[in-house]
C-alpha cells in the first residue's frame, strides 16, 4: 500500500472517453493508497466534476495525479489544467447554482466540499488550474456552509 | 501533374526501381508468398498468395512510376489497400502485436533488396546506393499504409462496439402490471442517458406504466451531470403520468450526493430495487404477502 506505482500519472482530457479514463485512474489510485470506499467515491466524483469543467469550459487539458506522504497519512493530489478562457469571478464560479453553461452549477463548489484541500488559479485569457488533495485517515473537513 | 516527372525516366533511381519491380515481379511475389504475412491470409493455395504478392508489387511499381514513393495516399496503392488491411488484421487475430506485424512487413524488404543489388552489381556504387534508398523509402511507405489501415479498422471496431453497448445496456423490464424498471449500468454520459430516457418513455406508453423504477446500482459515479440526467428523465416520465423511483443508492453514493450539494428532493428514492417495487405495489393497492410465517407481513 502507498507506493507511487500506478498513482502518479498525467492524463489528457479531450473527450468523453478521457473522462471515463480519469475516473477509473482516480478510483484505482485512491484504492491503492488505502482510501476507504466513501472517500474513493468522493474523490472520483470530484475528479469527474473538475475533469468535465476542464473539457467543457476549458476546451480540454490535462489531469496530473501525485502521491503525497505526511507522517502515516497518504495523500492524493489531482491537478486539472486547461488553457481555456479562464474565470473572471472565481467567487461567483464557486457559488452553488452558478453556471455559464447548461449544467446545474454544482460542479466546482461541490468538488470543493468533496476534498480536503482545494485551490484554484485562473484569470481571463490565462486558463484555469484547479488543485485538489485528499488524505487517508482524516475526518471530512468541517462544514462551514450546509 | 504530368504522368512522368523528371526523375522517373529510365536510369534515374526511381525509374530504375520501377523497372526492376516490373521485371522481377514474378520472382518477388514467389519469395513473398512464403512469408507468414501472406501465408496467414491466403491459406487455400500458394498460387493465391503469389497473385496477392504480384498485386502488391504492381502497386509499388505504379507508385514509383508517378514518383510518389513517400506518399501513402498515392492512388497507386488503392487497389491493394483492402487486401493489405486484411493481411494485417489476420496477423493481429493470430495474436501478434502491432509492432510485430510492422516487423513482419519490414521483413518483406531484405529479399527484394538483395535481388536489386544483384541486378545492379555492375552499376556505379553511388547509383546502387540511391536505388537501394529509394526501395527502402518505398517499402517504408507500404508499412505506413498498412499501419494506417489497421488503425482505422481498430477505430471502426471501437465505434461499432460503442453503439452496441448503448443498445444492449438499457433493457426495460416489466415487473408487474403498471410497473417497469430500468437497471442502469456503467457510465451515464449524455448519449447513453438520452437512450435511457427514450426507451423508458416508450415503455411507459407501451406498458401503460404508472411507476418506473430507475435502478442505479450499476452506476459507479453519480456526479452533477448524471444527477441532472436522472432528474430530466424523472420529469419527462412525470409528464407522461408515470412516477419515477430511483433505487440502488449505495451508502458511499448517498454521502457523496449530500456533500456535492445535489438536491434530489423531488424524487422518490429507495435503497434497493425490492424496496422500490414494494413501494410501487403498495401505491397500486397490490402487495406481496409472506404465506409461510404469519401471513400478514406486507411490504
């Protein structure tokens, strides 16, 4: 348990089929690192939301997965990057129900609630990078809004 | 473009290779007929393999004739494109990797090159080298052509399987008078969910169903898009007078839906398919009674 083999990867996100690949990779990587079933499902769902954003709003990009170690806890960090139009108002994009497309507007904010750490970097015309990390053996982060 | 560009006249390397291929057509085809690549497809008789070999040599000579030795799309290849694709496919079915098939194709060159060198043994060294290079380029183009064909075959197969998957994965099952169920399996992307919605709505009309159960036990991930598809299906069924029940929500999925912030409030949900059926039967005024124990236990 907890070896980098099969966890670290860089996957392209360019089509619906790639989304399936991303989900399968994240599920496998999370299982390899010892995440429980609930945490696996949360991570896969977050990855699915973020990868779809990369595809639909960013016009495609990549997902990079890394294995982190902190004491006895293993972390899985997923970085989604695209070179799309970027996000002008990040606060607005993170709020539930906001969408510039046809979705429910739950993806970005929902993904943030499914992981331990969430960081987003974006500017109009400069693309978007979302980095999420979850750790094994840590309780879900306290819920501020809910 | 004129038929004969400057460098294909007799004596130039390309012209020389063309004349050589035409002159030694029979011999080359005889040699190739014994290669596994040809033997695997033309199993009935050796003559058939020889004929196939001749067709390939003719195509190569034709391509050399118009001076397009580096162009896998040259019209000269058209007559043998199908045949080459079948050969590569047959070798793949025989358990060879793409790399090994490519290796076998590369194996077609050395015997031809030896014949060419033999024929040119009195020619100046520089001319011989130029001719050998031209032949190598030409055979390399043939390899590219076969790999292209093999890859597009693979893509066509994937597309067919994708369509098949869409059809078979959405059966609508009649559970009781007025109750239908759809066990959803696998990824629920936009195309699949469209198929699900259509087949379900048709079944609602056909079976005069009052209740439709969508079982998501086999759906590995429920994200906001999948939820959106489910809600749309539920709304559409409702418009047709059928109430939808979503069943098969596993604990991990339930927690994820809550954290994601999805509101399935307007949808009737049950943990298992049996619970959903029990609910629907109850609503229809029917029920299942257990006759072996106390006989009054209604779900």
